[in-house]
C-alpha cells in the first residue's frame, strides 16, 4: 500500500463526533473528507466538504459515496460488515 497524498479525499462511514474529529485532523494535514451517514445532517458533516445520506444497507448510496472518495474508513466499531464489504468492492 502507498500513502494517499494531501489533497485526497477521505471517506468516513459514520457522522458522529469521532468522524468530526477525524475530518478536522485530516483538514489540518491537507486532506478533504466526505461523510456517509443515515442522518440527513450529521455532526461530522458540519465540518466536511461532502455528506452522502443513506442507510448502511443502501448499495446505490454506498457506490455514490465510494465514487467521491480516495480511501474509506469508519468512525465507529458497529458499521455493518456488509457495508464495509460493499465499500471494499467499490474502493
């Protein structure tokens, strides 16, 4: 694996406080962030450049999310395994 360069977009599954802190730290290092969350508005989405709203089982929304980012991580440990697998198929 090679590092992603500054200017890349980090996709964050989950829109809570940890996602917010991750996005803010990433911005200080020169990265962009997009959040995926079931809520229309999220705490993390308030500080990111992008926010994709969708249920964690919504394959079409996950594909849209994955198309907008360079790498995907998650901000809480209970992201459904099927969601992570769907993201891995796209990114």
